[in-house]
C-alpha cells in the first residue's frame, strides 16, 4: 500500500501517531507509518477495511479490500491512499 498526499502526489512522511490498520472480522493488523509504503496482513487472505490515520491529514478508509489465497501464498492487493490535508 502506498500513502500519498492527494494534491502533490508525494509520499507521506512518517509522524508520531501515524498508522495504518487492516481489519477483517475480529482480526486487526496495525502498522506504524514509517515510510510511504506499507505492507499489512502478511499471508492472510480475507476481506478487509483499511484505514490510514495521520495527524496532519484527514482519516482515509477503504472497505471491501479482498486478499485472495493462491496455491501457497496470497495474491497481494495494491492500494494507494491519497490523503487530504487536515484543515
């Protein structure tokens, strides 16, 4: 998953409290935003709601993100979260 600024298209810089959360049912994977590229829910198929929280931006969320299983791993799903600056 890539996290970018909606105006400039540049990758979002890490900040205290910035995180990405993937939820599927009772499962949740939370990753602190340490770069503008994030990997979540490693090797776990399912349908997720993905949320990005960053103190300088409005929250971003996408529902219905499907990660499918193949013969021995999962098929990665690429997402780009284009965040809007907080007022």
